[in-house]
């Protein structure tokens, strides 16, 4: 399973999102000190009812928690755009 697939599977299991985009942006960070660890840079856009009523930092914390060990083993940097259904994109 690729890293993108692992991230997608973890987020789908945790949130049952109505929309989910996972993008590997590691190639944009070649030569970056964090890239030397072998971990990647990713961007996630996720829309799920579970985010309704939460602040942006609460949403991000839930995403990080859902990714669990991947945050320590596979992900160096993660851009998160998390929203509830019906919210305008930030």
C-alpha cells in the first residue's frame, strides 16, 4: 500500500468523509532537510460531518490523531484543509 493509500484509508475509516483529496507533494521538497528522513510531504482536503462545530485546530488534531503512527513513520509535513459539509472552502 502506498503512503497516499495508507493516509486515505486511515482518514476514510476515521471520518467517512463526503470528500477527500490526498496529494503527495514530496517532489516539491526534494533536498529539504526533512526529506532526508525518507518521510513525505502531503496535502489533505477533507470534508466530513465529524468536523461540524469544531475549531480549525480541533479539526487538525483529529486528523493527526486519525493518522496515528503514520505521523511518526511516513509523514514529515502535512497540510490540512478540514471542513464540515456545506461550509465554504477556507
